[in-house]
């Protein structure tokens, strides 16, 4: 009797072929993207999304062509922060145009189509038992977005990841070209979670880590002051791309979706520019 | 998943896929040698797994029978949807070429894209959406 592998094809359902076609469409859609960089952590609340946007701005200021994909479908924040909450998805002749910030950063975020008062919901045949299929569906959705939108020619596509060490690994598997930047804060709890993410990712795909909220910038005295009492430096065994202090003015602008292009030169903007430089060097 | 007709030792071919009924698909396979038919009846979890992959199931060459239509349709509450009690906005006509371009938008966000473009068109005084209006929307939003 024939076994599974003796039979060519699957009798007409073409499930495997369709999955392969989806992958080919994604590869095709990203053909013009030089670097895919996922900003992750494992830990929530460390400032992945704000750092993604700020780094994108710093890289854009260096003349690079940048887009952001907000992969946190369940808690999208890039639309608000980047000021594209009201943007339309307008179809071109082949692909869908990407909403852009005033300084030309392309941004896809579910926040452009889902009001903050609503949640992402999927229709289900399985009677609400979403723990059995939800992750698969979210990755299919990610694939659809990558294939349908017009990413064009980019130096970097920055992917703002959702929290969760296991999700970080799933993105590494789903997008084999992606490099990773991990974000931590000077807290032992956050560092512990990030250390787990480091162990789960292939080392050669981690560009390094950024320590966010490394003190805060006081505009009154033009100084960086401590936020966390954490004297030990992290020892992840990966390069440190820099430390970025918290800046209440940047946070205010993000909340309001105000442009970050006209920021004064401060220790924070210099720190971000330094991380951007290190990131580019790490990728090259 | 493949099906084998054991007496003929021959791979069976997919014939028809029935529309989902209470979460179950009826997928009929037949043996090209002896014509024997079987039906695979999926449970809701099996249907959902296939849906979640974003694939459709149907016989090769024929009209594809979806597992349940677009796996994404209807999952996002439409932003800017009509509010009950308010007068419906004046209808906007889409040309065939503009509709064809709209089909490039993934199904899960197409209703919102349509609503948003129609709103943009009305605000700009257009009551027919053609490719020129779509290009105008792209320009307006700096795309």
C-alpha cells in the first residue's frame, strides 16, 4: 500500500501549495527591503513601540528609507504615535499604498483601521476556543499584510513586535531574514525576561540590545537623572547598541501623534542617533 | 491530508467541498480507478485550523469552494461605519477600474478602505470613484 510520501500532490486541496504561494508573495513583496529589523523584548512595557518610532526617525534623519510595521495587532500603538490614525488604505494598481508620516516614514498599524474603543476580532468556526488557533490566524494576517502593501525600496523595515518571548521566536521563524534588536530597561525583572528571549533566538540574528528608560532627561537642569536603582550592567552576551533616557517631551509628542522632526538637540536625541548609527553598523 | 483508495492503491481526488455548516465542512473525494467516494466531515476545530492558515479548499481547476469565505472578513469593526439613526450618506458609485483596484486591498480591511475612500470622495465633491479619485486620495495622504 502506498504511503503519504509515495503520492504526488494532495488530491486537489492544495493546502501546502497555497501556503507556499503565500510565502512566495511575502518574499516578493519584501524584495526591495534591504534589512528587516524586529524590535522585540519579550517583556511588555519597556518602550518597544516608542523606541521603534524614535529610531525610525533617527534613521530617517540620516537619509535612510524607512517603514514601520506595527505587528502588535492586539495592541497597536504606532498609528497614534506616528500620526496616521486617520490615514486611509488606498489601493494602487497592484498594491496598497502605505500611510506615511510627515517625514516620509511608511507606517502600517492596525490602529489606522481599528478604533481604540474596539478590539481585533476574528470570526471562528471553533466556538470561541481561540487558544487553539489564534496565533496561526494572526500570522496568516501578518503574511497577508506583508504581501498586499507597497513596501517599495527600503533600507530598513522595522517590525514593532508584540510582547512575549514565545512570540519573538515565532516571528524569527516566520520571517527568516529578520534581524532582532531587543529592548530592556534597567530593571532586573525586565532583564530576566530579555535574557530568556536572547536564549531562544539564534545569536547570529540578534544585532544587539538597547537599554531604554536609562534614567530620565530633566529639561529644567539639562541632566540625566536616575529612574531605576539597578547598579549592575546586564550581561546578555550580545552587543549593547546604547542606552536611551526617558524624555517626558518625547512621550507627550507620541501620545499626541506630533512630529518628532523638529526636536531640539538633547542628550536623548543624541542617544537615539547613536543607537541608530550602531544599528546600521551592526546590520552592515 | 491525502486519501488513498486501499483496494485500488490509488490516490483519491477531491471532488466537492460543501459550504460550512455549523463549523463543519463536507469534503468529498473519489477514487479515479473505481469511482468509490468518501466524504471527510471536519469538526469545528479542523475547519478553524484550515481557515487560520488563510487558505481555501476546492477542486483543482474548478470554482474554489472557500472554507468559509475570507478568513479575515468581518473580524474588524468598521471604523466610520454608519451610525444608527443618522441619515445614510449619499451613495457613491465606483467604476469597474476603481473596484478592480479596491480588490488589491486585503479582504479584512477592504470594508474600511471602501468607507474611507467614499468619505474622502464626498468631501472632495466626487460622486463617482474612478482611478483619478484613488490617485487623488494617495496624493492627499502623502502616499
